[in-house]
C-alpha cells in the first residue's frame, strides 16, 4: 500500500474513532450527570412543559416554577418541596421565561414522552445528544465546502473540540444552548457557500438561520455581522436588481423570524425583550458588580482556557497555564486568518470572525449590563469554526513557505551553475 493511501485510511479510522468517542462520551455525560445537578435545567424544563401543556409562553415575573422542580432540588421528589414557590423568592420564579422560544417549542413534545420529571430530563438530554449528531453532520458538510478535494483531514481536526470536557458536559443538559451548535454550523455552511460561490439562495438560507439562532438565544448576535459581510460581498459581484432584492430579503429574514416573539414581548412587557425584568429580579438576590473594561478583558483568556478544560478546579496550575496558552494561540490564529485571507475574504470570515467577535460582543455587554456574560458555553458554537480557521490558515502558511523555498534554492544554485563571468 502506497504512502498516500495509507495516510488516507489512517484519517478515515481516526474520524470514525472520534465520532464514536464524541457520541459515547456525550451519552455517558447525559446519563451520569445528576438531574438538576448543574445549570438551570429545571427552569428550562419548566418552560418547555408550559408549552407542552398548552399554557403558552410563561410570563416573566408572574409564572412560578412547578413544584416538581423545587422538590427535585430539595431532594424531596416525588413528594412536595420543602417550601412552595411563592415563599422562596427568585428561586421560585420561572426566570428562564425571558428566553426566545425556539428550543422550548422543539423540546415540548419530547417532555410528553415521560411522566416522571426526572425521566423528562433524561429524555431532553437524549434530544441534546441527537442535536450533537446533527451538528456533526453539518460540520462534515462544512468541511466538504471548505476543502472539497480532501475534507476528512480537516474534519478530523474540527472534531477535536467536541471531545473537550466543557463541551461534552454542558451541551447535553436541558438548555437552549444545545440548539445553538447545529444551527451555528448550519449557518456557517450556508454563509460559506454564499460567500464563496455568490449563491443568492444560500444567502437567504443563511439569513433565515440567523433568525433561528436569535430565536434560540440572543447571545448568537455574532452571526449578524458575519451575514452582513457576506451579503456585501455578494453585492460587489452581483449588481442586478434581483441580486439586490435577494440581499435585502436575506437581511430582513432574521427580523421576520423574530417578529412574532418581539411583538408579543412589546404587548406583555412594553419592550422587545424581558431581560431587564430578569436582571432586576436577580439583582435583589445578588447585586451586580459592574466590571471595568480592564477587568473584563482579563477574563477573556481564562474563559477560553475553561472551554478547553471544562471544570478547572481538578487540574494543577501548569495544566491551567497550558490551557490559557492554547487559548491565546487559538484566538491569535483566528485573527491571523482574517489578516491573511483564506481564499475569498468573506468566506474566510465565516470561520475566523465568529470567535473574536463573540468574545468582544459578550465582553462589551458584560461591562454595559454589569453582569458576567462571557461564559464558556456561549463560545461552544464558534470554537469548531475557529479551529477550522486556524488549521486552514496554518496549512496555507505552510504551503506558501514550501512554494517560496524552491525559488530561494533556485536563486542560490543558478549563479553557481553559470560560473564566473569571462572577460
């Protein structure tokens, strides 16, 4: 067997092993993580159950969390909670009701598959594992678009973030975060095709997916400037009236998708979102400390390091320092990919722009709202894109060096072959 064929088979084996490991580890985390043991699973579940039982979107500040959620938290389930929801303050409110509804509408039918609330959690965690599988399929499609001739080596590299403890432990919980990963990778596929092939249909699809991302969680706002850049690139190369109208439609698509929810918020709360109501209720329990810009900047690399490690407490200091160094390399390489375009610049921005853009936007919002919003789970949807950008950029740099070396060798050897000039 020749060398290239042997390497190709090795890559196939590696990809298969990675896929099996990702799904197995995700399934194990879904089974072994204690019910309501981390995050706000109970409050996300309460939102989905409200839709499943026909009560509609819960009202922020009025809807109480079901007694079953408090009972599980108190360790009293299937009995009643130690104290009813009306007596426990903020903990008794269905405070995740301010979130956009897409994930909960998707999860609602699955909550009807089990009666026991602990089983409902396991069912929705199974849904989360299924969404990871969908994300893996979109990731393969993206690798085929970026590297049509040899997608599997890039796919093997891009699968690495799915093996990180942070991602596999948090992306299987009951939370709207789990839907962001497949939607973000689906958006990247559509945006890459629109940017590289000037496809109008792909641009409209990308716009609709931005709307779905925001209808899942507003922290996905990083996709808006990426869509804008790709749309402007299409306009540069396609100037017909049809192309202009299509770009306009793609820009309006997120607004059209979000409009019904935003209008309902206006009628209920007098504002487009209920974020301020939740922040005010939360401030009564734990007053926010307004971080300065410098303090917020110092949290960036620890959070990126936490993406690589997951829970940092069990690790010795040198491992934490190494994770911070790798985080610095990752962020620097993605920025380098922007400065040295990967093929066409808008297509490169689909991979390289989301991570630094998400870090910058969440840091600015943290300073503005006085609460920490730069959590590692908000970076999970963009980390695979950053890893792809880093790998493709490093491959382009390596290829450029290989092309330059023969030219330098030729310049050195040519005078030697010609010999001294005869007079």
